[in-house]
């Protein structure tokens, strides 16, 4: 969780405590307002199976299944899952060794959890025969859910699903790439991915939608690295116009990655098991992929790790991005879309009565509309009660100076707020709307070793978890709400 950087002054230095109540808290949050920003938030999860070993808990304590993640699903504009268990009362009629049938009433559990869309094409869709596919669609519709990738015939299975969110149209296509799904023809079945039909359908939907999601079920089971087949399918789908490739079927999490080009795109080859009755390495773990996208493609995404060892899905943590990042809505998001950075208003200070300045910039750091100066500086170290509690920490550099950061009036640099000694000095900073982006070095080494974000709370800063490695702090209005967020760019981008 984020720490709080509160006001603290060394002995002999004027305190800023009496000024704190005068500083405003941010006037708005970093939540995405799609009505203003023309962006949509889409939450995607992997395999959801409500039959077999999950069925008893679904019958006796249904609210427990998704209570730990309902807040994530309902916060999105559209939430979707791959349904691995047909919803039907029919008997099994599949050659599958493992049959995954669930009660039709289970559809209501998914709707209550916050899901809006179910992708149906997979190797278990026909576990109760073709008619079981129609039962699944009917049960989902009765619960208020929408389905994609299956239907009464080939045309219905290939039909896209479109959802309007404010002024955006979000399109879904779904395919089975295992070869084990019941293929639709003149009768019920699912849509299969082929090298010809898949890209053609994606390209055909591209011009009709603002954001295009392609669901793919396939890949080698239990492979923890990106499956080569799913990577090839993902590349083909993105080339044809997909913004998001949503893969599942391996039953373990594989790395999520972005694809460059004129439009930002993100590919997940497997999001693992969101809820299943499997055991074994990685099989009780899932990932929730949340994507922020608009008419220009994907802007940013984040990945939540979940766990369901006791068959109740729980949120574990948001993963830190490997490359460029934005601090938004209480987590780091991978920043991938074309982003217009706001140049930092860097201030050169010749005379600074509070210490030896290292970097300073101006901006609306409190989010209240007033521009202040945020300055990092060094001054002779004076021990405090707090520093005495940590005698093993290095509080001063080789010249005997401690590191500090403060907020000052823009006209005469009067102190408004100042932090006590900090272990990780600020080497660079940018002032955003109600926050700052920072880069850290150490007391005696100017090499940037980490970067982060600090958000003003009215009495000090809440600090985000630092991102390791070099990075350049900047600001950008990533979510389109008219306020800038802290971003870290020029990071080394990992590639799976």
C-alpha cells in the first residue's frame, strides 16, 4: 500500500504545520470519466468454470465466489469472462474426458459479480452437445448477460457483439483455436479461428467500432511463457485491426504485452484460471486485465493478480509495469498509447534560503488551482526523534547534508510544507495536477535508481510504490479528464 509523506521539520527550522489546513485537497479524483474523456475501461478475465468442484460452493454460498473481486469488475465499463462450463440441465454428451457442466442458475452469479459479456467458443462449449450451447446462451440472456462466438448456426456464431459506452462503440469477436469446440454450421456451435476467417472478421468489424476486442481460446496447457501459436494468432488479429487480444485456455497466467504501431494494442495469450477446481502449480491463480482505450486504440492497461485456492476469488495485487507507466486510480498502469506529455515547468533557483536546491518545478501540486513551487534540496543534517529511531539508516551524504522536499509559494518561495529527511533523494520531478512524478537517486550517487508518484492529500503526500530502475518523470492527461497524471517514461520495456 502507498505510504504517506507528512509534514515534518528538523529542530531550528520553521515548521509548516500551521499552514497545512490552508492547502486544499485535490478537487477531483483520478477516476476515468468516459462521458468527458471518450475512453472506456474494459476488464477481462480468463477461464471461469462453475461446474464440477465449484458447483457445491456455488449452490451453498454463491456470494462468496466473487466477493473479493466484485469491486474490480463493477468499476469497469464492460467486464467479460471466458465461460468454460456450459449452463444447461442436459446430460453430458461429449467425448471430453473432463466434462464441465454447470447449472443454468449459475449465470445469475456471474451477472451479480459484475460481468457483462461471456465468450463461449472453447473446447468445452459442446460438453452437453449442440443444444447445450443454445441453453447456455438462453441462460446468459435471462441473467442479463451478453454472449459472443456461439449461436444457432455459422452466421450467428460469427456475429460480432457491439456495446455502446457513452460515445464509443466496443466490439467483441470470439474464436476457438483448440480445434475441440463444436463448430457451428447449419446447426448450433462455436466460431473457430482459421488463418483466413479470423482476420477477415476482425478487419470487417474494425471500421464499425472504436475499440475492438478479440477473444481467443487456445494454446498449450500449463505453459507459463507466451504460447507461440497464441502469439501468432495475436499478431494476425492486431494486424487485422484488433485493439485487445484476449487469450485464455492454458489454465496458467502468461505475460501480457503491448504491440506498437499507429494504434496502441495489448495482447494477453493466457489470463489463467479466474475460478476453476484445478490444483497444481499456477492453476489457482488468475489475472484480471483492465484496459483503458478509446477511438485511437489502447492508452494504458494494468494487470491484477488474483487467487482462488479455496475456490473463492481474491484480489492479490496490481503488477508493476515493465516499461513506461502512469499512476492512475491507485495503481501503476502500463502506458502504451501515443501520449502528449506536458513539459515540466522547471525553475532554476539561484538563491534558496531553505537549503541547497537540486531540482525545482512549478505547478498545481495541490490540485486546487494555485501554482506552487516544489523543490528538492539538501541542508546540514540535524538529528530528530525519528532519525534516532533508525540509527542504521544513512541520513546524510558525504558532506553531512540530509535530503528534503518541500512546497513553496511561487512568488517569494515562502515555505508552505516540507518533509523531514528522506532516504531516497529526488533527482528529478514534474508537477502534475494534485501530484508529482519523481525520480530518485541516492545520497552519494547521482544515478537514478527508481521513479515514483506522490499524490497530495491535503496535509502531505501519499506515495505510490516505487518503480525500480531509471525513468524520466513527466505529466500527461492520460484519462482525458482535463487533469494531468504522473507518468514515468524512458523506462526499459520488457518483451516476452
